[in-house]
């Protein structure tokens, strides 16, 4: 949940036009989908929060305010709606004539108070974040501190790690109160260089050296003797601790980061690591094996893992901010292979090794602990249905893996990355399977007749079944476009029904055409990009800016509008698509430091 972008302007002093931005030229599927689903009476609060974020990322706060105002009136039983109405009302203050602006914000404050009174969790958090940004004249900084400190106390109840956003809000509130020392301390904990730095409230971090982390490093206890090391690098490592030894599930990305996770384990036990079980052979799950393996450790993987490891060794490292500068170790020796369902009994542990098709790789291996009710699924349900930049992944395998989960019926799914464990859970799995089967069956005929993928995605399809399975809505929306893109790649020809693909033109050729239309000047490129960004059309704005730079590479104005487009794209995708967030951060050379502390504000 990207709360920073929900509230981040100086509400009364912003130099904003009082006119609404013009409508976008291109479809915003994130905004359309989340807004449609948020209107369902049983929608999860997080769906409504993401919808609000997408209104703001699209620079259509006033539209978002009116949307949530209508929903709040129609569905008074959902307090999150009035909180978001107040938030977007405050956020759109710059569009209100100056003499009416203070009254507009006071009205928003009253709604935020109502939302906080009705919901001491999300409602109070949202109020605190908005109040932290209000000018001193409104006298709300002390209440912001109280709200945000209370939110720290219950942060484990929020649907995501939001320490960064809370600390940033506290830093701003303390600055308003004149307490510069505490403001600097909260800024340090937030991991930001200035109080205007960044748009991400979650505990994501990304940079050229360390790569991407979903959260801050921690060892999570899932059951007696079952721990998951999260945030030490891109992927998780699980440890099953028994009196006779330890079984590791996956090995992290690099030897250095895996060693740090192992050191956390050693605070609990000195027992030797007897087995390492690989859920699949991707970089971020096998690359740290050298640090996890000990003398006598047996490494277990699927019988077809060698082919997948070969693919990993030959794949380019185009987007280096995923894993950082330390290369994953891919010279792997497998000691025992699995080609069919097997049992592994070790001490008090009863472990079932279950080969599955999986959505990401063809060497997926489920690790089932029936006694604990836990099923380790690796990346079988990664939303991208295989890495987007590689020719692998299977929609059919994704559905087969969901069917296997349904048959095994574990108490809990543990994935290879923290957000998947949080959102792709057993409450979501049945509805997700139903919705994705509907999606598959609806669009496979279109794919087979080579209907253009852009037209298919433009349908923005939400199965009717999701209305009755609210927990499945977020996973479905995270997967949908990637599922369709992979289905299209695997089943359609390279000439599409509208002629796309028959004559391939390079970006340079398109740039030359646009430059001719603009009389070979950078000025039209800059004007068009600025207009597109004002409309919220950041993907199209980025494309036009980059085409302009192909023709006018020394243009500082085009560089500036390109940077603004990348910032808007990071804001748009940070809550829903970490891969895009990583790539846009790399292109913008915009690292995000880890948070520096998770202690109490007091």
C-alpha cells in the first residue's frame, strides 16, 4: 500500500491550477480495475486504498474525491470510504479557488475524523498521514503524531509493511511542531534524504549495489521450528529446525545475503544444515547455495532442474537493480533429484516433495508439511507467469498448481517472496482459481485467432465470480495482464489480426517520423510530453520523451520531462507491480534506501 502518494503535497500553498486536468488519451487499467472492484459492497479495504492511490498517481484527485464521495454515501457501512473521501478532498485542495480552499480542507478534516473514529486502524493511519502534511495553521500536527505513533503500535495488523511512510509522516509532523531533533530522527528511520524524497511508504528498497528488497531483514516464525528469512535479499529462505538438524528451503540470491540469513538462523540453533530443498532453479532461490551448504549437506531439486539452471546461466542481466552488483552463484551441484511425489522423513519432520507444473518454471517443487499444515510453493504463483524478459512460464501450469493446492488443502501457503505469502493465501486461492479459469477460457479463442494483445488487455476483464470472493480480487488483478500476455505469446502467431507485426519499425524510425511532424525541433516533443503528464498519461509520456531524446539527445528539457514521467510511473506501479517499479527506478537512477529502524517513535 503506497500511502505516501495518497497525501503528499502542501495543501494550501501548492502552486496548482484550479482547473481539472484534461482526460487521458490512453487507458489506465490499474485505475479502472481497482475503482470498479472498490465499488463492490464487500470489497476489501485495501482495494479501495489502491484505487485512491491510482487516482492520485493519474493526477485526477478531484475525480477520485467525487468517486469516493458517491461510494461513501451509497455504502455508509464501509468507514474506509469516508476516510478516502476526506483524503482525496484534501489532496485536491489545489484545484479549489484560494478563498474557498481553507473551508474545503476543514470539511476534509471532519471526514477524516469520522473515518478515524469508525476505524481505529486504517482510518487513524490515513488521518495521521494527511494531518502530518497540513500547514501549521490547521493545528493538527500533535494529532498526527498521536495517530502515527498509535499506528506503529498496531502496524502488524496493516496489509503491508508501512514503516517508511509512518516515519516520514512523523518527521513532517515534528518539523511542523518545531522539534527538529525528533524530525531528523524520524527521517533517519524512514531512510530518506529529505522530507520531500520519494513516493513509497512501504519498506521496499532498491539500488544498484544491493538490488531490490521487499522488506527489512527479519526471521518470521511460521510454526514450531519453522522460520522464514525475509528481506535479506530478493527471495526468501525457509528453515525447518529439528533436534537432529536443519532443512533449508531455497538458498537466496547471493552467498553474501544468504550468509546473513544463515547468521540470523544461528541465533536460534547451531544444528547443522542437513538438506537444502530447491523449490525451483531461479537466480534468487539458488544463487546463495555456497553459503547455505555445509559439509554433508544434501541438495535436493527436481530431476529437470539442470535445464532450468542452464537457462539461468545464459540469461542476460539487463535489469541489474533486481539483484545488485553481486552475481548469483549458478554453479550448482544437485545431490538428489525428484521426479515424482516422494516423502522425506527427518527427525520429527514429515516432508512431502511434490513436483508440479507451476506458473513460472517447469521444475517447480512443492514442499508440504502435513502435520504443520504448511505448503511451501516457491514462485509457482508469481504474478508474472514466468520472468517477463524470458521465454518461460505457463498459464496452464499456473492453473494446475492452483488445482494441486486445492487438493492438498494446507492451512497456509508460504511463497518465495513476502507479498505473495501475504496476499496469495488460502482465503484467496479458490476464488483466484475460478477467476483465472474464466479468464483463460474466455480469451484463449481470441488468442488463437491472433486478436491483438493490446485489444485483449484493453477489455480490462473482471470475472463476475470475484464479486463473491473479495480475497481473490487483489491477486487476480496482479496476475491478469501477465497471464494474458503469456497466453498470447504461447498460442498466437507473430502476425496479429490487425496486421501488427507484419512490418516492424524501430523506435528510431518512429522517432524520425515524429521529428519530421514537429519540424525537427525538440519543442513539440516537450509540449506533448508535458500535456500527456498533465493528463496522467505517464506511459505514453515516457515513450514520447524517449523518442524525442533519440532525435535530440542533448536536450535538458526532454531529460527533465522524462525524469518526471519515470517518477509518475514509479508512483503508479509501486503498490501493484514491483518489477516495473524496479525497472523504472533503475532507468531514473533513483535508489530507495532501506529503512533504518523499526523501533517506537517515543
